[in-house]
C-alpha cells in the first residue's frame, strides 16, 4: 500500500513458542505489516497453538496420573474409573467422549513412548493434528516399535499435511510390525458399524466405518459402475448425487434392476451395472424416473425434533430458570475464588444446587400439577417405577439427547433415570426423570460425581474437582 507505514517485524521464526512469542504477537499490528510479515504471523500463531495444546495435554496427563494414584489407594483402576476420567475431561473441554478419550491417550503417549513427538509439539514444529496422527498410528504397538516408527516419520512431519503424514505413518507401521498391523486391522474390523449424524443444514450423514478394505472397495466399485450406467442412460444428476441416491435406494431394499428406466423392450433392460448402451427413449425415461426417485427420498426427511416438543413442557420457563441458576452458581464460584480444595468446592456447589432446588420446590409442585404428557394426560401422581409411555415420550422430546453435557446419544436410545432414586422417594415424574445413556447412567452413580435436577429438564452435574455443568433448555 503506497504511503502506508510498514512496521518493523521482529524475527518471529527464530523464536520458540511461549509467553515471549505470545507477547510479541499480541502487540503486532497485523494491518501494518507487509505480506511477508502477515504470513510470518500466521505461522508463528500456529506454533503458539501447538505449544498451548501441549500444555493442555500435560494437564490431562497430570489429572490421569492423580486419578491412577487415588485408584491405587482404594484398590485397582477399573473400566468405570477410566470412563469417569474421560467424562471429566470431556465436560471440562466440551469434547465428545470419543474426542476426550483420544486426548487422554495422546497425553499419555507424549509423556511415555513418544517423547520426541511431544517435544516437536511443544516447540511448534508439528501441530496437534499431526501429533494425533502419529499417536493414532502407533496405538497398541509395543513401545520400541512405536519409537522406531516415530523416528522414521517425525523428521518430515513439519512439511507434510496431517493426511500425508498419516500415509507415511501407515507405511512405516506396516514395515516395522507387519503382523501387529494385521492384528490391529482385524481388531478394528470387529468394530465396523454404521453411523448417522445430523448436519446443521438439516441433512444427515450416513457412514459405514471400519469396514474390511477389500469389501468396501468392491462395494464402492459396484456403486460406481451402477452410477456410471445410469449416467450413461442420460441421467442429468451429477455423479455424486447419483451415487448418494443409489446408496439410499439400495439400502431401502430396492433391487438394482429397478433403478434403471422401465424397459421399452425387455431384452434391453440392463440386469447389472455392465449395461448395454441405452436408446434415446431409455434416456428420457431414465431422467424422469430419477427425478421421481430423488423426490421420494427428499420427502421422507425428518423434521427437526427440537421444534416438535409438545405437551406443554414450559420450555421458556425452564430456560429462564436454567439461566438464573447458571448466573447464581457463577456468582457463587466467583465469591469462592481460588480458595478451597476440590472436595470443599464440590460440597459448596452441591449445597448451592440443593438450596436452589429447594427454593424452586413450590413452583415445581405447581408445574407438576399442571403438566400433561404427549397424550394430554396429567403426569402427576404416577406411583410405579416405570414411566408410562406418554411421560416417556414427553421426557425424550424434552431432553432430545442423553443429559450429560457432551453426549449426543439420542434420548430414545437412553434409559430414563430417576435423578433421586425411586427407592429413596424420588417420584416417577418429568421433574425427577432424565434421559441418560448406559455410560452416563453409571457415571451418575460414581461416588465423587453428583447430579441434581434443579427444575424439570435442568440438570446440574458436579465433578470430583468441584467443577459444574448445568444443562437445560437454552433461552
Ligand atoms: Zn414432579
Ligand atoms: Zn450419555
């Protein structure tokens, strides 16, 4: 920019990431730098992020160590304890359970067998994604082989993308430990599954994961061949769309032969992807048929369940109460400041949560008396342990997912847990029931965790460190 003042740039590339580099970057007016400087800032900021991630991982490793020591004191480390630790990290960092487990595994590896990778991360030579790729690649391998793989891939890691690095890691692992690779591949195949995710734009991703490579490749080739034949028939949809529509139609039980346009002459009806060249009439019919097909699959799209909550759950009231509770608890913690150990903080938050629940109790009694389930029946006064179907649907619609803050398990696949156990007088009512998946149902019973339902659908989780997470309808 002519006439604009160009700032003097300190030698960022020569600086190790840390407080000094952070200070320099925070002070730099990026708008006043030349383009070379702007790119230097970009790179320095990424190195700083790597450094920060290594701090996060050290803290995770430290919590892991302390929980192990505590476990040793009272017996042995159990699967439940490892799950609870994972949930603790998940809630603290707002990560999914899977992502938290990956961070935990990575934290342990960077302080154990993969010290060099840890050093590369703290020095900003590689970023967190690349460190994760190396850790992932050698998961379950003996330490010696792991270190050998690390020494093979680490020197080039700074100039490779995470994906390119993953290819190198895989190659190095196959070379270093062919039998182990084979063993792990078979073990991974045992976890093959189909997953579906809702996207923000209202579409859904459907993914088959950890499939045997050969079968997956054969299936994909078949899909391609089928799509190519349909395309050759004159279908105007893009190949991607044809393949996607085919997946849906095949999975919904349509016979491959029925995916082609209706035959004008039976012998021209292509029975398989190895289709003969179509006639022009076939092409026109094909385009019509495919448009119909697309329309049908579009018509079954599910509506957003968040909008379909009915039965007078008083969502707005619950949202307001959740917000007030959140503000009060935050204010309380501000007062406590840094005083008190984990146990004391846990007690304070638990007491505050209980007081809040008591204060709301008269209002809640009124709520319970007025609430009706999805069938319009009053929810109040049900004596049995199992909630009736209408009440179950009401709670599933209210919670949508498992009531643990980071869990996405659909409420319809969860247990309905009595927040205060039924045998301790907890009512079978939406004010005392919440959807919890198996794992978080178990977590709730962990002696160092506390769960309080402050208001129907507003749940306060208190962790072993006295951290708390309040979930409920948002305003
Ligand atoms: Zn109630
Ligand atoms: Zn859950």
